[in-house]
C-alpha cells in the first residue's frame, strides 16, 4: 500500500460516519514533506474508498516554502525600516537568516491549521 492510499484510508476511517451511502465525496489530501509535495484525490462513499489521482512534485516542498516566507518577511522588514541592503542574498547576513529558519519553519507548520501566524 502506498503512503497516499494509507492517508486516504485513514481519512475514510475517521470520517466514515459522515459519508453518505449514495453521494460521492471527493477529497484532496495534501502532503508537503521537506523536499517534495504530493496531492492525492480520493473518492469516498460510506463503505467504499478509491484513490482517484496522485501527483508528486519532488522539486517543491517545505524548504522552498520556507524560502518564500523568509523572502516575504525580509522584504516587508526592509520596506518598513527603509533599508536598501540586499539582506536576503548577502553573505554578511547569513547568520541572521540561519537564526530565522526555525522560526519560519514553525510559522509554516502553524499555517497548516491557522490562516494567520505572528512571526
């Protein structure tokens, strides 16, 4: 059994009482790992589950999202404080970027269940 099928099976088990015996429910299961992302679409009835489609991108993952979030925060900081230095790419600020990484990763994980996160 693949990881995607086991995720769909776990979902169908947890939600089995919410499914209708006659109405199909299509659900998207998103799994973002450190270096890759997988999207799985499952079709569910009350006692039937089928994995309809699975797609994986091994070049987009949590690391990439962390970089995007960090660039967003750095750009916002530069704009608010009227700084013109290239903080994001300069080796001079590498130590500060390394300190930011665990904070950014925690914020990304909190964005899984929340629509806003303070950093």
